[in-house]
């Protein structure tokens, strides 16, 4: 005989926790994408502006 435990189906509480985690992760990635897009646009405008930075 084996000492392995068998897992049953997920309970409603487990599914609710998993759903909350998925939604939270999706929102974090969405906000990261918005931040990255705004940063790239700002960098583009900074590099293409007529103002030159001299040290």
C-alpha cells in the first residue's frame, strides 16, 4: 500500500480563494501594462523633444 493521500474536488471556499487570486493578479498585470505604456510614451517624447540636455 501507498502512503499517498488522494485529493478530492475543490470546495466552494477553495474556488472563491482561487478566483480572488486570479482577479487580483490580472489587475496587477493590467496596471503594470498601463505603467509600462505610459513610461514608454514619456521616454519617446523625452527623446524626440527639441530640448537638449547638456551637462
